[in-house]
C-alpha cells in the first residue's frame, strides 16, 4: 500500500524509569544477604514504553519527561534514540537522580519491588510550555497521569488549546500515590479518550465489579463526567469501549502468554499510533488490543514491544477485516 511522505506526529508525556531486576533463589528477609543469579538493566516506565510502541508503528514520536543528572539519564537517552524516539523534550533535574525501579524476582517468579520516582517528580508546567510547539503539531498527545498533577493539567490544557486530541491514562498523580482513593482534577475528564485498566477505572468511579456489564457501567460514568470516550482494559477478558453512541466489548486475542509486563503501555502506544492516522476509535482499539496481546508472548518490556508489521500479522491471523498499519492511509 502507498505510504505517506511524512509519518504522523505523536507526543507522549510520561514518567521515565530505569528498571533494575535481580533474579535470585528467594526474596531476602530483612538483614539477609543472598546471591543473585542474573541482572537486567533496561529503560522502563510508561513514557518510554508508550513512545517506543508508537515509534514501532511508524510514528514520529517525541517524549516529554524529566531525567536526573546521572549516568542513568544518558542510558535512557541512548536507548530511546535507538528506537528513533525524539528526546529533545526530555529535560533534566540535575540535583535529582533518574527514576529507578528495583525488582527482586525469586525462583517461582514472585517479586518484590521498590520504586524511586526521582526526577519524574520534578516535571513542571514550565517544561510542558517548552514542548508547546511540538504538542501543537502532533496528531495525538498521549499522557500518563503518574506525574505531578500540575504538569499533567498543563499538558491537557496545552493540547486542548491547539485542538490536539488527548489520550489520557488517568493514573493518580505522583503526589497522591500513597492516598487510598483517587481525587482527580476535573481537567482529566476533558480528555478525548480515557484509557486505563478496569481496576483503576472502578476506583475513579467508586464502583466495584469485574464483569463486562460492570465495565460498561463504569465507562458510562467516566463519559458522563465529561470524557468523550472511555476504554477499559481487562487483561484476558479483552476491553470495553464506551462513548456517547454506546458501548462495545472486544474479546482478547488468543496468544500464549508468558509475561504481561508492558501490555498496558503497548496498548496505549498502539492506540495513539492508530488514532494519529485514522479517526476510528473502534478500529484503533482492535489494533491496540493486538499490540497488548503480542507483548505478552515475550519476556521483558521494551524489547518485547511488537512492530506494526507484527500487529498486522496477528490481525490477519485472526481474520479481522478492514485494518491498515497506522502508517498507511
């Protein structure tokens, strides 16, 4: 199929982490010292994973976020450049360290995790303002809410000002992470699409339940609050999309699951990539669902993200009609 001369522009606003994972026989008890069998050190977090997924779907992607003044920052920049993600708007908080996730995994696959937010907590509205021109040029602005609330609101306002469609994961802002329930600002519900897992959506809507009918009710609640559309992911039960025209359930793809790490980020990145080309959210959800399924077939996170061609192959295998790669139009 013919390809456009220029790839669609996508801006991702999200937290950046370095993931340090150590495998060992068991998770050590307090005061205990044990030996590890392997170590991995990779770029992680919703920002890099979503940005790389959109880039793998042939989009021109810029990542907005904050790094520390350390060697981990240079590692993140180098890794993202390898995936052709624009890092011009990754700013530095020199007095802080880059965000880090330390994971200890035992022989049974169980883990213990410590998350250090680091420079992510220093992202400010002024940083968003520096990226305003890029946001104005973008076809889609994809935002993950686990950042300082003022920065998220500024990103939403900036995108709205330039009529750039917003896809938002309404995760709790960093300063609210230790609080029992979400208290999200009203600006979050001005997003064109809210996308999150059913558990998080249920907390926002102050409802409970895990079945498809409840998911549709929760999605309707989010739309009633102002969002144009809500997409709720439910893992092996697929996802639900709700807008002002109705609600639909999309079953999950039949794949051999080995590791669900990064499935939500792959879904969001692929969703933004598709929406950057074609204004058909239901087709975009199917495309994103295929991406989320494929990442589960491999171990790892950023290295497990599928290419646009691999997503298309899965869609064709499932005999779903009417799809094109986000690069084709």
